[in-house]
């Protein structure tokens, strides 16, 4: 077997076979924790997750003796494994920290880091390639073949721009490997929550975009968080990024979605309701909303504007009543509102809502 310019000997192949299942399971379970996190239920959540890191920790030493020639693969696996192990250690320690809530969020940041390290192996290691597909499409032979036969390109896969990845005002993009410039591609702008960044939030969408065929753009706010109040440096930056995307890729001008989580969702209202917004669809999730936003919004902009609101009934930061009011006020003002309320969702990103949003956007 050959990968990254080096031949994989039987010993390294055995190591990969032993390491990948617990590694992928541990990373997947981190996603489960992130999706179901609710501060009052944290103990029960961790008990339900168990110790998927134990098997990973047992296999991790296999990578320590790998030859230098295998560094590209070994480093990626080690980085992902170490990120996952750090996440579980910090999650278990969080209840004893003075800032326990913030400690949980810090621990969960290791999940996207593990995914970012793993992704370059998706082409050469089939289990990793399947991991980065929607579970319902992992047995789609045509899709797997398209991905396998797609040529390597500098304009597909994960790309960072605008400065250091994750830096203020920078952005990260995912373009499906089977991108075809002869087609017009839907674009999802995914805005992170108040304490996040685009480099990490991109991974909230990669599986679905890779499975169904969409370009995902994950910018990082120019300031500490999105410009919800005061001067707005973020809207011009989003427009500049969109213009760059239009320059390098073929985009469907009828399917330009602006959405996000928490502060990012709120800002998708603030920016997306502006009369000059280029975005054709808005999809705020777990977002704050005041009815005055609808009353101040441009009447012409609102008429027929597709808005998909997702909110959790258990949201402890922005009460679900706020989302219900938003749906009512925006519908009354003329918007075409779709409202999705998730009974067991607290204030986290609901991965299971990605496919309904893409269905609504008209992505096959």
C-alpha cells in the first residue's frame, strides 16, 4: 500500500487497522457530547458516553515508533488521537473547574481539531472517507466512487483564506472534491457562535456538504463576536468573501444561504435582513431575536424571503419563546418562514438539522 509518498509496511498497516476504529469512535462520541450538552444534565451525558477514549489510549502508543518516511500519515493520526484524548480528559475535569461551563466548551474545541487532522487521510483510508460522509450515504456506491475518482485539486477540499486560519476576519471553505465548474453550486455561509471561529465551525457542515454537493464558507467574526450591536465591520467582510468565492468557483446565485449558531444566527438576521444583502436564504439556529428586528427590516427585502428558524425547546441561553416570536413576527411581515423546534435540543448546534436545511435550500 502506498500513501503520501511512502510505502506502508505490514507493521504500520496493522497499526492503522488497530487504531482507526477507536479513534473514529472517540471523535464521533465527542460530536454526541457537543450535540447533547445541557449544563444540568452534564453528569448523565458523560455517563451515557462512557469511556470511548480508553480503547484509543491503549492503541495510541503504536504511533510512537513509526518511521520518519511515514510522518504525513503518522502525524495526522497522532494529532487527531491526542486531540480526542485531551477532549475527554478536560471534559471529565470540567465539573471541578471554577468556570465549569467554559471548561466544557474549551474541551469540545478539540473535536474540530481532530477532524481537521484526519481529513487529509479521507482519500487514502476508506474508513476515514466514510466517516466524513452523512451516515445515510456511507453505503452510496456512486458517491464513494465519485469521491475516489475525483482528481486532487488546489480548489477543492478544505481551504483557508484571509489570514491565519481562525483569525479575526479570516475564513475557511470546503469545496466538494468532485466540484465541476460547469455546474452552479449552492453556497452555505455558516457563522460560528460567540466564542468560536470559522476554522472550527466549518466541521459542523463538512459531512453533509461532501455528501450532497454544496460549498460551505465559515468566516470568523472581525471582532470578539459578530457585530450584533454598534458598528458593523462583519457585513462588508462577508460580502468581500462572497465575491472571492464567486471569482474562484461557479455558484448558484439563487441558493446563497446565510445562517449560523447563537450569535452567528442572530447576525444572520442583522445582516441578512439588510436591503442590500446578496443572500437568498437565511437560516438562524439557537439565535436571539427581538420583534423590533422585523419592524425595522426593509419591507421589500422581507417579502417572500425564505427564512428557516431552528431552535431547541431546552435552550438555556435564548428561550424558545424568542424563536416562536421570531417566526410569528417575520411571517406576519411577509417572509416565507419555516420553523423547526427540536424537543431535546439545548443551546448547541443540531447536526441533524443540516439535512432538513439543505432539503429546504433545494440541494439534492
